[in-house]
């Protein structure tokens, strides 16, 4: 049986196609497209007409790819930008009518649960860990161990929200960073009080970009998490935060959709490292879409 999962993220749409044989999963196709669904409307809880057009174009192409792979089962998941949009019902109906795909909107809690299931398929939990999934609309944090989930939260602190909320300089100034961090402090509430996780696990996405910038090579295509040096990560975060838009535009290891918002993702990751006593960093190639498959 061939299955496909489409993750309709706030910044990026992800397509995963797998072959399932007696419980064994073989990846046939895996791609992402920068759609910027939340651009121009997320802080007003709206999906703009331009974003809708970009979404339809991407989904039609994804549907064609699924047909070429003879997919018999498609699961489409809508996350932060869609679940918060006042016109989400209109969006879902247009997608169904024009593309023939039913999109299921998941809560932030459910999104975090699926992210954990994806991570758990790629990472051996030897220590109590904190999973971080940086999204455009929300960011999920899951405290987990070999015994399962201990605590989880979905915060509306996505990079697209921040990018559209603040009038940021190029490059970011110390004042910009201060305001972003204070905003994060406010929205985090009490979640990070007395956290003891010594392992941070980054869920694909921006963390893969961090890896590629550190190593100047593509993130390996494998089904296991990869450990990176916390010193190397800290160094590359500082470089990203201080980089100019022009420098990022020229950098081949930053995909187009992340070129504008990479410094925000870096500020947020550095901020998290200040909140927990992390001594180890892992990056998982899996996240929500794999969680759907493995569930």
C-alpha cells in the first residue's frame, strides 16, 4: 500500500510518500515547498488570497506527484495558520473543491503528539529530553523519555508570526533581539521554569539548516537522529543572527523560504538553550508527517 502525508505548515508544505509492506516502511518521495501560507495574514487570523493561491498551486502539484506514484491513501494535516484562521472553513472547502483533498485541522496538542511519534521512530531516548519543532505559526515543545511523553505544549511563537509582528533591522540589532526574547519570555509563561532536560532534540526543518551550515553539506538521508556539538550549534546561531539578508540570499545551504526568517529561528533556538541545562543536541530527520505514518 502506498500512503502519502501532506503537512500544510505555516511556512512550508511537506509531502511524504511511502510504501508500506507488512509493517515495513520504504520512503519513495520526500519534498518540501515554501508556500508562506501565513504571510500577510497570520497575525490577523486570516489566510490571504495570495497565500491561498500559493497553497492551491503546491497542493495540485503534490496531488499530481501522488498520482504518479500510484498513492492509494492521502492524509493532509493543517496546523497553526489554518487552525487559527477565521476563514479556515473557506480554505478547506476550496482545497476540497479544487484539489480533491480533505484537510484535517489538528490542535496544537495533537500536533505535538504527532511530532513526538515521528521523533520516537528516529531517536533512542537514553535521557530525559526536550523536543523542539520550530514552525512558522507555532513551536511545539515535548518533554519526553523512554517512558513516553511527560509534558508538551504548542506555543504561538512561530517565526512567521514574529517576522510580521516586529519591524526588524537588517541585520538584527541588539534591540531587535532583546524585543524578540522578551516577547518569547511573555508567551512561554511558566513552561520553562525548573526544566531539567539535558538533551535538546530539534525536529527537522530549521535544525537541518543549522546542520548544513555547520558542516557545509546536505543533511544525511537517514532514519536516525544525529548528534551535533553544542558549541558548533551555538557558533552557527550567532553567525545567523548577525547575518545580513544579502549574505543569506547568497548562502546555498539556506533554502529560500528560510532566508528571511533564519535569524528569528536562530534567536529562538538560542533562547531555548538559555532555558534548559542542555549538554547534548540531536537533530531528527523526522517530525509530524512521519508521526502520522508511524502512528
